[in-house]
């Protein structure tokens, strides 16, 4: 188990407090910005955490598989979703390439990439590109002066401070094209059409 996953196992209860607010945010602010309709799509949510985004996508008619390396985060997801709990898989995508999973319409990752160092982000990108038939979506932080976010990201010890600067350029160079869709002052959707032809 990596240091990052151990950390999220320890702080999972904290994230559980925000499940309802996060789901509402995804339903009202994020999903309406997507350039495609979720209904009927098969989706893998990498780094699903407590399942707020997965739950919101299900509510919009998507068939979602949650994947996360933190067993305790997924336990909270199962509890919060109750009898309608989504299927999930405990897997660290940096060490499990998910080769046994069939490709799906959309692979999405929310607030995961910024927590990874560059070489690990490229492993994530490779996995997402292989598993997606149509779209790859990242929902991520923008550069902000919000001191609370900066403090939390400092404690988490990821690559936030670098990633918010290089994200757009890095994603565009890796995937060859990119739709950048601002959601708020603090967050952005990055959408890649995986079957895009130049």
C-alpha cells in the first residue's frame, strides 16, 4: 500500500462529511458542463473516493464502476449510497493497470491527478486512454489564492502546486488536444475525445 493510499485511509472519515455537498456540486455545477449526455454511458471513475461523483453520474443515468485504492474511502461510498450502492473495485491504478477491465465509454478522474508526481500522472493517463472508447475527463483544481485549499493540499503532500501551473499544457501535449471548461474560480474540467482525429 502506497503512502498516498495510507493517508486517504486515515482521513476518509473527514471526506465522508462532505459527501452530500460534493454530490450536489457535481449534479448542479459539474455535470451540466460536460459536452455529452451521461444517460446510458458506461463509466469508470478512477480515484472515486467516497463516491460522490459516481453517485451523481448514476443519478443522471450512467452505469458507473468506482475504482479507488483506499478501502476505507470505498467503504464510506458504499455506506453513503445505501441499498443502491454502485459496484466498486479496490485497486491502486499506479500498480494495477486494470488490464482485465473492458473498455468503457468514459473514464473520469476527479481531484486525483494533482496528487501524483509527474511520472505517476503519466501512468494514470496511459490507463485512462486505454480504457476509454469515447471520452477522458479530468476534474481538477485551478490555480487559486484560497488559503484553505493550499493548506489541505500541503498536508496531503501531492504535486498540487506544480500541477495547477502545468496541467493544461501537460494534458494537451500528452493527448494531442483538449477541451478546457472552467467550472468555478477554483476548478476546471479537462475533456479529451479519445477517438479525436486531427
